[in-house]
C-alpha cells in the first residue's frame, strides 16, 4: 500500500502544481489595488469633512474669498488629482500577453465604469456647486445636524449627503480591490 501511494503522489503534486499555475493565469478585469489612491482619498476626505464642519455653523458670502475659497479650490484639485490617478491605472499583465482575449478597449471600459471614477466626478461637481453657492450666498447654520432623523433643510446637508454617499462608494470600491 505504501508503494501505491508513493507512485500516485508525484501525479497529484503535478496536478496541484498545474492548478496553481492556471489559477494565476486568470484574466483580471478589476484594477489593481493602489494604496496611494486610498491614502489620497482619506486625506481629501478629512479636509472635506473639516470644511463641512466649518460651514455648518453658518457663513457669510462676504468672508468666502478670505476664509474658504482656497480650501474649496484645493479640495476640488485634490479630488481631480485622484481621478487622474484612477484613470491612469496600468493594465494588468494578463492583458498584455497574447493569450488573453481581453483587449485594451475592454480595459478602458472597466476603468471608465469603475465606481470610483463616477463617484469622483460627482464629488468634484458637488464641491464646485457648493463653492459657487458659498461665494454667492454663504450658508445658514445647520440647526439639527445632517445625520439626525429629521434632516436640517439647510443646503449644507444636501451637499454633505451627496458627498458622503459618493465618497463612501469610491472608498469601498478601492478598499475592496485589496485582495
């Protein structure tokens, strides 16, 4: 019996090795995880939440240029820079070889439809609209808080809720890529 198992072991090892090799050749249609993208998202998020806290106490348009304009522009630029990083992700190696049936166009479609890209587009739009509203009219103070059961009718809550939903989507997707 011992010699029977010994004669079968090399064959099983070969099959196991082939399975491991083939599993490494699977086509990857998700972008690779990027710690720099996650770090940039987290940094911009902390600064954006600080801005929301600042304006939630109520601000006048007369103080916009001196106190908040640079912050808005910096945040918009940060999120656009992250969007550029997301768009410039390299193709996985499996797409570069001749054995893959996935094309460059397929990869570009994956990048264009990944939740992060759309979420970042929306975040930039939300911050731009918020900046423009702050410059024109300022904001009334938030009385009940944006996360309470009865939302404050303040514009800030609408901006913050749109931002939070899109930021959470981007960060969740990017974090899920770490496998």
